[in-house]
């Protein structure tokens, strides 16, 4: 197999900066992944506040330090890619303080998912940077080299960063087939891939983007069904579900039973104007179909193609 780092990253991405806008990463795992990227010939800078710690313990650093690292990536013109270390909680702390004019100054990709949803949504709302929903710095080696279906993640990650020919979605081995819950005419739109609870917490704030031309793709982990209900209710009552072009439910790891989730999703079908599907391979387990939120997807019945 081609070296996964070279398969994913174009030659133009030489310098990767790692930030921790939310929780603190595991030091050993981060060091291992950074060494793996360096061995593939990439320059990797772990920003100063990634492991400085905070009084709360669940944050990588205070918000000023995390913000400083983010801004420094845009100010350093040698940085070609910003890679988040992990999720957790804390990205939303930064949003009121971000220099959005700075982040609009160049189209720098920022990669992450889970709590990084908060940054991605705000970037879209402010037309800043290039948000990419994909595995993070502490996960690269496991997702792209050690996982038994790493070739699947590599294919979609490469498309997110390199572009290329349209890529039809094929579900991974041992994965449920994409299932249509509500049909509609074929459509093309930009994806809005997000963690459900994090995204719902921003609905109705200045950091929620216009979703009229977007297809909402939702994932979650370790939440009981009633909390999924609460978050979907927020999206419904804030008008998000009706404004977006369609909704695709991705992976829901340890979130009640499949039967309970299906009952919940069925209950929200009248709130959604467009088509609805379940089992998109995006969420908190691998393999993952990475998504560049600046590139459209085409949706025809139970067939999805990344353009």
C-alpha cells in the first residue's frame, strides 16, 4: 500500500501545526502520531499551549492560550494545515474572541470533528478557513495505518484534502447499508457535518451558519436517547431542520439501541423538509468517510457521491 501520509497529503502541505482548542490530548499518543508524520517527511509543530494544562483539567489550556495557538497558525505563513489534537469540550470558549478577519486572510484547512464542530460551524458562519471533518492528530496512525479498514479512511481523507474525481460513497465492511427514511428528488449541496449536541448548542447563536444550501450530517457518542431528543428538538425549534436541504444521520456510538434511535428519528421526519437517511459512516469510530465542508455532495435516493 502507498504510504498513507503521502496518499492523503498533497506535496503542497509541508508544515502541519497541531492545536488543542478543547480537551488535553494523551501525550504519548500525540508524540507517536507527530513522529509518524515527521518520518513521512512532514514538518510538525505542536503549538505551545497544547499540553500546558488548565485548572479545570478537562481543558488543554486556558482560553487565552488556546486562542493564541489558533491565531499563531494563521500568522505563520509557513503553516499549510491546522490539525486539532482531540475533541472533548472547550472549542466554543474561543468563538467570541477569534480574529475572524485574520482567519479569512487565507484558506487554511482546519481538521477535526466532535467538539471541533464548534469551530467548523463558526468558520462557515464567518466564511473563514477550510473546515474539514476528519480524524485528529491523536488518531491518525490508528485510523490510517493500524485500523483493519484503513484503506477506506485513506480514500475519503485523500479526497477531502486533494479533491479529484467524484467519489461514490460505499459503506465499509460490516456496516449497515445506507437506509432512506424519507425520499425526495435528487439534490446537490454542501455538507454540514457535525456532532449533534455541540451543533445544537450553537443553534440560534451568531456562530451558526446559513444552512439553506447544506445537507446536515450528524453524529454523536455516549449520549442517552433523551439527550439526542433534546438536541434534535433544539434544531427543530430553531428552524435548522426545516431550512437545510436534507438530513443524514451518521454513526451514533453508545447512544441507546438502534431501535430507540430509529423511533426518535422517525418522530422528527415531519420537521425535515428534504430527504432523510441513516448509517452514513461518519462519527466516533473508524473507518470514517472524511468530509471537506467546502466541497458539495450529490444525493440521489440511497446513493451519495462526494464531488
